[in-house]
C-alpha cells in the first residue's frame, strides 16, 4: 500500500510521492493522476511539449487545451491557457524536488 507524501502543495493542487514504490500522484483541480516513477520523465517531457506548443495569445478563460494522458485508463484534461501554465509550473517544481531527492538518495546510499 502506498504512503504518499506531498512534495509540492499549491492552492490548485499538489504532487506527492510514495515513500515505498516512488510512484507519483498529481492532484490538480478535481483530477487525480497516478504515474509510475519510471514514467515520470516521459510524462514531464510530454507536458513540456504541450506547454511549448500551446504558447499562444489565446483567451485564458476558454478550456481549449486538451492533455491526452494515456495508459490503461486514459484520461483527458481540458484546461485553459492559465490552468495549463499553473499545471506546468506545478510539474516543473515537483520535478526539481524529485530530482533533488534522488540525488540526495544517491549520495546518502538510500
């Protein structure tokens, strides 16, 4: 059974990581996404690509950006440009924390 510990917490959501299996839980708005630790890098790359592709001066109020999150139970998130920015910032901060924890673990022998 997973023991998720919050890495990043914001008003719109949080990112947590299991201290046993290292899987990652992302909560954003009313959506919950679970990602295996080995899939984290590809997820982060996908989100960065969407952020880059959707960098346009649209209205920030229209949910016209779809994140297609595949897997065994596909999930689609429809976000505004502002929500996408906030989601990407959350993922970026979590990625920095996860990388730092991993490096510390390597040096401490964990």
